[in-house]
């Protein structure tokens, strides 16, 4: 039984526009799941401070939501408060001959910011064009695509620390960025509410070698002069061809992370599947595209419990007719078991869950 008293929220209900019983399928791009008991749009650090202190006082759990493109909502009601980050801002804090440093509000739309920086001819996030979601969500899973990762250009992250109830500045080195990972989804999951992200972009034009799919696009289109804009155009064209638009086909981008396997297993697999795509990791392990594993296991294009394994990229699951989270969970279990049986690899879900 809940120990908190709803009327206590009354004081900030009007000021903060805290809403009750808000359906989370409206706020997540997979478009399924139950309600949040409370839901608040926050536009400033003061808003966050008020909500978090109130939530602590009443023992109400919090969940921080950005664009909802990397969050899957469960069917049960979330018996806490969803903090919907809407903090805006785009501030150039340093401009030198070689680089520009920009502080961006966590609630800004990620691709709007990429577009803005590309228009200024800045390089560093142009290959992350078209990634759905907000700026604040980008460092959480260290978004990466076509050879760039947000962690590589991040100077620091400003965040409200729900433990100390104050603001902190975390330099990139303290964020522990790695493949699709950071402290924000690891040891310090849900501890920090990111308010701004500071990135440093270069005035030097993007240089080859490019990610294979991007180089293929340049070759096909006879592009030999590379700018942030040509990279953005190429990436958007590739994404459009391979990734379903969440506005038309509910999905959460890559539903699984690519697999990282130890050398002994890699040696055994490559002997059996000599054409298996793979990438060497700095630590001696090997990354295997999970889209390939799922396709080889026979799931590409299949409809499982209302979830469609995308026919152009098996890493993406589309909610075609799922009745709720339980359908998604059943589809996920079937796919994971199929890959485990064929390859002895346990694949992992990429999106977080509320
Ligand atoms: N592949 C298949 N079958 C498939 C899908 C992929 O055989 O159904 C093979 C491809 O032929 C290629 C390899 O797998 O040899 C890699 O495919 P791709 O270049 O499309 O990239 P990915 O590994 O599937 C990752 C990211 C994407 C990112 C692309 C491009 C993850 C989990 N996903 O996908 O990120 O856009 O690289 O850099 O790392 C996302 O996170 O939502 C996302 C879309």
C-alpha cells in the first residue's frame, strides 16, 4: 500500500501542472504500457528541485523521461511521478578558430540541435542526424551512429543530483561513456536529472574513412567533397531507407544492443559462419551485429505477438498490433531464445523500462 498522501501534491499541482493518471503510451514511441500516477512537465532547475523534494518527502518514486524513444512502459501503473524534461536552451559558451562549445538544454529535440550545428558548418554530431529523442537522453545511452558517439564530443553534463538535492557538473571523464552505456543508465541510474549538455564541435570538415554505409552513399552519389551537411544528408537518406518512422510505425529504434562476445566464442562462431559481420573491440572482444544474428535465426520480417521484426533491419521491433507490454515481452523472449539456441549469445534489450 502507498504511504504517501495525495492531497500533499495539491500545493504544487497548479504551479507545476502535475497531472494524474497519464497514459504512458502517449509519451513513448513504442506506444504501449500503462499509466503514470503523476506526471509533471519541468522547464527549469527550480521546477525539478520542487518536484524532487516533494517526491522525497512523500516517498514517491521518480522517473525521468525525455522524448520517450528509448523507454518502454510496463502494463502496470507506474506508482510514482514521471518528470518530463522540457528544459530549453542553446548557448554558445566558447568560440575559437578551431571549435565551438555549446551548452544545450536537456529538453531540446536532438535532431533540431544537429540541424542547427550543421547549418553553422560544425562537425562532431552530423552523423547522429535523425536520432529521435531529446538532448538530455543522448548521454544516457551514449547515442552512436555512423561512426560518431555523443560521448566523444561531450565536455560536461550539468545535472540535478537527487541524492544531494543540488546541481552538479560532471565532466565527460566522470560519465564513463562506452558502447550504448554511461553512469546514467549504470551505477547512477535515475540519480541524476540532466539539465544541460555541453558539447564541443570542430570547425574542421569531416574526414574519411567513413562508416561503410555512408561511404557507399557518397560513392553512389559521386560525392567527393565532405561537409557536415553532406554527411547529414547521407545519414538521413540511409536512416530513411532502413529505419521506420516512429510517427507512422511505433518503435524504439534498435531494440537490442549489438552483441559483444569473448574471443573463444567468436573463434568458434566465425569457423561455423565465415561471413558473420564483426568488429574488433579495443579490449580484445568482438562486436557482432545483433540484426544479423536475429536475421540468421529466421525472425526478420516475422510478426510475433503483434510485434513485427522490421523487414529492413531485424534489430528494430515495430508495435503493429501488440495489446500491451506482455506481448512485447513474449516476442522479446522468443527472439532471444532463438538467438541463444543458434549462437549461444544472450542478447540484451537496449531501451530502458519504466
Ligand atoms: N545486418 C543484417 N541484418 C539486419 C540488420 C543488420 O545482416 O537485419 C548486418 C548489416 O548487413 C551490417 C551489420 O549488420 O553488416 C550492421 O548493420 P548496420 O550498419 O545497419 O548497423 P546496426 O549494427 O544494425 C547500429 C546502431 C544503430 C546505428 C547503426 C549505424 C546499435 C544497437 N545500433 O546498428 O543505432 O544507427 O549502427 O551506425 O548499436 C539505435 O541505436 O536506435 C540505432 C538505430
